[in-house]
C-alpha cells in the first residue's frame, strides 16, 4: 500500500481533518437538538458550552479552508491530500478546493499507509497526529485559534506548532 501510494501520488502533504463537530455530514452547526436527545445537554450552561465549542472549531475549520490553497500555491511541487473525518461533510472540502490541481480530498483505505507515504502531516487536535508522531513523521499542528478549554493537548503538544499562516509556511 505504501509503495502504491507513493507511486500514484508522488510527494504529498497529508491533512487529516477532525472537524465533525462543526462540519458534520448530517447537519450544520452545533447540533444542539441532537445533543439534547443524546442527554449531553440538560441546561443552558451545557448548551452554551457546546455552542462555544463548535464556534471555536468552526473558526479553525475556516482557517484550514483558507490556508490549504495558499500552501498548495506556495508549495506547488507537492500534492496536498485532505482526509476528512468520517463524520464530516466532505463536499464542503471538495467544493472549496475544486480547481486546485494539487489539492485532493481522499478518504480511501486505512490511514497508516497514507501517513507513512506522506512527507508531512498538518492537523489541528487530530488524534492521527499521535500515529504520525509514532511513525516518526514531521507533524505540524496548525493552531490559528487556541482554547485551553476545548483544544486536545496531546496531539498538539507532540507536534510542531504554527499559530498563524506565516509560521505554518515556515515550518
């Protein structure tokens, strides 16, 4: 699988996304009705927590949608492969990157061969960063917005961290 991916895609930067909380395939937004039905929300405080959680990651998600084409333009000798989380609406990614010849949205196969075949992994709080780190890959956590309440510590801490577009491009 590894050799086949390298042969088929050449040099690529892998971007596993984890934005199902704000880009869910079944409905947009904070999904407060669903969360209430699941017993996750029993008070206005709970609703406010989840709304702020989704708002935080929506800001990061929008930054990824804007930043990936910039990276693809600047580093045109690489292919950028975005792998949406299974809970995400992949059409949002596909629509945003349509017409960019070195950006593809792909969800095929197990993730380990993709990580091994990649030159680098860029994420935000994605547990795939842990697998990437253990596979000795270069891993960048792009963190244009941060929150001590909502961000996942381990995936971000084991990665090189970029807090803005300039740092991301430098890394």
